């Protein structure tokens, strides 16, 4: 909020300078263009502030879509939560919300973790297919590395973070529908409104 | 032959390219309009629709900033509600054929039509720049509210308020963009529309008013 206030102060001062520097009709053009540019560059800050308020207005509980944008209700979502002390530099300012067309439309700074939720998908029947397509939509910053063994698919790294290599006793853990998945991502059958969550657990 | 398609432009370079293209299209609009005889309202509507579609598509990298709302508002003020509604529907459909067509197209056409009607209501104050600036800002919020209602097809009414709150920064950008477009393009666009408004021409020629829109 303090950054926004500082920006507001700067813009008001610059508007005042423009007022005396230009005469009509250029004065109006200069001031409106200045405000527009400032608003464009401060949009991520405003989004973060407003997303926290919006989050608190969402009161639904006990459903896997709880806390996710309502536009994704009834659709498939993949969430990746990075550990507090090993967050991804791309997503260290909160929980990003990325639509199925790749648009990063909201960052919730008030969320309990950092990372990204990519949602708005439908028609996927297999967990791995959804995971790979969703992370690809995020622009490659959430690249998934996995190994294929006789036990099935094992995800070793997401977004460049490999828990076992970092900590030894940790791994990317898969949750489906709010509970830990009993099968691996390669064998996970999805529902129409499945929410897949990846977070780092330890053993 | 060199493979130019491998030249990847950054998003800011692409935006600069798009703004340059839009400026060229804007110049084309000005040039094309000057070659029209006075009173060619439908031809002008075609040029405005083309400019609106190009503006919306080319400025898509900017969040919720495009010239369509101002064009429709001015069309309502100077050409009447019916023509602004036609313009709104054509621009919504035409631009969404490129950006993505769906149920939201209907809401966008409705939103811009209401903006056009707002313009028509303010027709008597069409020479006031302050009225135009305020109406342009309000139109951003009005349009976004109407389009936001489309989520009620997918979720319950209790979800509307959080959705509207989350969209406030985008509403603000839309309003600011409209005001900026009004400051930069309002006068030439209004002048262009006045030249092709049949009822105004009739009044100037002393023939009396036939039909306002």
C-alpha cells in the first residue's frame, strides 16, 4: 500500500508540473497520458492489494475449489505451492492465478503460500496430461521434470525446484480433490472439476 | 530465403509494433473519411468499426485499454443510439473473431450498446469536453460491470461481488484509457462524426430534421 501511495504522490506532483509546463489542449493530453502510463505500471501492485480483499470475500469452504477464483468452478485446476524458504523467483510475491490461455490475471498476496494455480481446463481425463498442458500454459516457468519407472511416473522437479536434491528427505506430493492422491499422476483419473495440488512434503 | 518468422519480438517490441500499425490505420481512417462526401454515415460507420476492431486487437497486450468504448460513446452522442448499437455489435463480433468468440461477445455488445445509449442521452452536451471526459470514465465502469454479469452463467450470485472487487484495477485502467483516448482523439473523431450526421447537416442546410438516428 505504501508503494501505491508513493506512486500516487509522484503522479500528482508530475501532473502539477505538467499543468504549468503545457498549455491547452496539450495540457490535458499530457496529464491523461501520464496517469495512464502510471496506472499501467502500477497495475500489478493494485492487483495484489485488491486480490487479498477479493479472497476474503470468498466464503465457500469444504470444497476443493475453495479459495480459487469462481470463474474456475466446475473446471479443472492445477496448483503448485512452493515451500516458504525455497520459492520460485517468478512467483515469490504470492499465489499467481493463470488462466488456461496463459493469462496471469491475479496474484493473491494474502494466500498462505507462493506459487501458481493454472485453471479453467476441461475435458482432461488423465492427471499427467493436465499437469503438462497446464504448466506449459504458464509459459515454461513451471517446467515439470519426471521419471518413468516400473512404479509409474514420479515427478522430481517443478519450476526448477527438486526437493530431494535440495533437502534429501522431501518430495513433490500430489493431492487430488483436497486429499492426498492414492495413485501417481500418470494413473490419476480426473473428474470434470478436479483440482490437483502439488506441494512439498517430507518423509 | 531468410526465415523471418524465427525473429522473436519481445512483448514490449510487439506492443510498439502494434501501436505503430494502429497509428497507420488511424491515418488511413482520417484520409479515407476526408474522401467521403458529407452525410455518408454508413461508410463512416464502416471505417469506425474497422478502426475499433484494429484498436482492440492491436492493443490487446495492454490490460483493458482500447479505443472502442470512446468510439461507441461518441457515436451515441453524434450519430444517435441506433447507429452506436450497430457499431457496438459489429466491433464486438469482429474483434472476437480474432480474440475469441463466446457468450461474452453478447455481453460486450450489450455493454458497448449501453455506452452508446449513454452517449445519445448526452447528445445535447456533445460540445462539452468535461462531459465527454466524465462520460468516458463512467463508461469504462459501466461496460465492465455488464460484461462481469456473464459469470453468472457459471457461478451463483454470491460470487459476483468478489469477482467485481478483483476486477477493480482493470476497471480503473479501462476508465483511464477512455479518458486518455478522449483527450487525444475525442475532438477529431467528433468532428468526423458531425460531418456525416444527416440530421445536423439538414439543420445546417435549413431543411429541418428528418430522423435523429
